[in-house]
C-alpha cells in the first residue's frame, strides 16, 4: 500500500469492499429469503459485482501491482462454486428427434403500449413462426383472440376467471394433462402440461415467480424511497421462497421426463434458482455462449431459464435480443 498513489489507495479500498461483498455472495444460494430476506436482495447485483471485480483484476494487471491478487483469488474461489457468468464455448448440434423449446415473457404482447412501436403482437408471432418451436411457454399472456398463436394444442390459463392476464403452454404434440398451482395473493402463477411425443410423456412446467416490479430510476432507488423499496423487495423474495417450495412439492410427484421453463424473477445466484435447478441441467450452462442475458437491464441479467431433468441432453441454447418485450426469448433443443 505504501507504493500506491492516493488514487490507487482509494481504489484498493473500494476493491476490498466489493471483493468482500462478492465473497459473501457465494453464500446466497444456500440462504433462504425466509431466513435473511434482506440478504436475498444481493442476488440481483451479483452480475455487476462480478464485472467490477473483473475490471479491478484488469486494472491491477495493467499496472503490474500485487493488488491483483485480491479480486483474482476471490474470483478463483467462486469459479467452482457459482453458476457460470459467461460461457466461452457454445454447443451447437441438432438431431431430428430434438424437442425445440422456447420460453418467452411477452409482457402482455405490449397490450398497454409500453413500447412505442406498432404491431408488436404480430412481430412476436412472426418470431415464433420463424423459429418453429415444438413447445412454447409464455409468461404474462393475454387471453384475447389477436394474441392466440397458431399451434394445434394449447393450455391457456387465466389468473382470474373474468380476467385476461395469465400464462400459456403451446405444443405441436398432444397435451394429455394440464394444471395450475393457482398461487395465492399474487398475479404470478405456475402451470404445467404433460405432452406426448412418440412413446415419451414429457411434463413441461411454466413458472412465473413473484415479480419485483422495480426499475433502475430515481423513483425506485432514490434515497427517500430506499427503506420502502427494501421492505417491498424483502416481502417479494419471501413470496418467491413460498412459491418455490410449492413448486418443489408438486414436482416431486412427477418421476418422468421434465422441462422447467419460465421467468424466475431472480438470478442464477439466488436461493430460488439453487433449489429449482437441483438435479437438473441448465440449458444455458449446457449449450449457451456469452452472458445469456434475458432481461432488458443496463448490465447482463439472466432471470429466464430452461431447465431439464438430469438425463436429458441439451444440444443447443440461444437467447435472442429482440425488443418486443422487457424480456428476451430463449430457445433450447433437448433430447433424451
């Protein structure tokens, strides 16, 4: 420290704080929001904390300073402990027998005109037709005729009988069973459908866990509202924990092939993801490349997932940066 300039000493202090925070974040997947709800908030910021620590490694390397060891060691510790943040290599194979799955939070097909662009619903429909999935799971669906997509089989679940908002599972293959967990005290939900492909019956879950409803502006993150925001987030992370436990109890009843899709409203560094992804394969980790970003945010955030049972083979994964929603659609090719 004696040989550092005053600016570098200050930077190293910031580096030390953020390296410590990153080290603590490695515990996040093992701590339920019901135990320490405020701790769960940190999971949203792990991607940016990772990026900052990587930037510090680059900075100290350029300056040839031993301070590079601080973030370097913390990042190495996390290498085998946390979900990959960035994938260098992509698996890109395809078999005729693959099941092609897309999961997409369509934000009600822009029904309330959040995006100032015409015919968003037609552009979403064209995207789906162009990529031709066998199974499509939709979060934040709207049950109006102009939003119904062209598939021979479908399960469209409205959250409330007299409403239009809900979720959907579309399929090229017959659906022989379907259901909803009917989550209480929330607009979110979990639905499922059993799809028959050849001799296989595959259960497809579509999850939309508790929404956080935050945006990176002063209204949410300003000092005056910080206490209120933290309280809201704590309550919503607790709801996610309850919803996760309900899903896991329901999932245990199914012993066959399965795919779990959806918008978890949480990152791969959270307790929620850790619980749901146990004994499963994450399609991005198996076959993706890059950051796998799925949410329109200033830094890479992956909160939408396609998971499979551990006997499945993921042959391909893609995330598409189309601007028809605040989420990006994701696609996986899966085989058994």
